[in-house]
C-alpha cells in the first residue's frame, strides 16, 4: 500500500518562488489527511546517510539542481513511501483517488503527443515527475541503482535525461514491468493534466538544466575508478538493506 505522504523537492527552501509555494498549498488542500514531506538538499543528505551512505558524496557532486531533484525524490520515496509530484504542479484531487489499496507503485505514461498516443499502453514511456511508491520499493531501489552506476561510470554526464530523468525511469520500467504485475497501476498524463492538476511555470527555473548540463552534471574532478561498481553497491546497499529488514 502506498502511504498518504505528499513528497516535493526544491533544492533550497530559502529561494522557493511564491508560485511554487502556492502549488504546494493547493495540493495539500486537495489531499486531505496527507503528510507533507518537503525535501531540500539538506534533507536528502540526511536520508542518504541513513539509507545509502556511499551515495552522499555523489549527491554532493551533482552540479545541476534538476538532476539533484531527480535523485532526491527517489531517496524520499524509498525512505518514506508516498506520492511524489513536481513542485510546479497544483493538484485539484487527492492522490488517493488514483490508486487502490492493492497498488504498490503508480507510474504515469506519456500520451500527450501523436507519437506517444500511437504506442500501445505497455510501450509508452513514463515520466518521473509523478510517482507513487511504497516504502523500500524494489522499483525505486532499481532506479536509484541505475543512477548510481551511471554516475560512477561517467556515462551521460552531459545529458540529464538518460542519467537521472524520464528516459532512465522508462528503461527501468521496461526492464521490470513483467514482475510488477498487479502491484503497478499506470495512469495517463493527459487525463491527469486535464482533470487532476494545473501546471505552473517559473521562467527562472523551468528549462534551466538545458544550458546547465552543458558544463557537466556531475563534478568528476579527483575521481578514479578504484572499486568495481557492483561489489561497491552490494557492500553498501544490499547488506545494509538486509540488516534493516532483519531488524524489523
């Protein structure tokens, strides 16, 4: 079951624009009984130290706020569970109306152009701007793991999408969709946009990553490939997760 948490991210609360504050307030008004979990860089670093300590230095290496938001939302979803929504979305209906109790994951398909509408439902790409997940979700863990491997290897360091964004979450979805089964519910973006939320734009932040990514997303100075990626991940994550499960 996906808990009634509403998760948003903005890298620095002190410079949060008023129109985004209004989006959060409108969404909370629509989602009665939900807990607001507002993540910024400081909050994400705290969660990383609890769940993925070896990822903390990598998070700090990410130079582009939009890429930190991509990873930060996943850390929040993994730790708390709930519904993540981009902070620019003002919701008019509760997230709880979009899922049933049996669902452990909610993803949103792109169907807002003729190209996407022409695809079958199970072949449409998904977005990472709206995600619902149970705590310690296997899907979210796999998504985090992919980002970690790509940052470690240096792949896609000048293109945000396949490193942390929608193309990567789509890749993970295609990889795992058969095993997700009835735990997953897919919603369509167009339906949600028409009936469930209003999107607001801020010219100072929306689209900034297009030019920021040209300077490189991750600071890779003073880095050398000392350890094998797979063994490092297993030592730091798989063992730690097992210990938490055993303790519970």
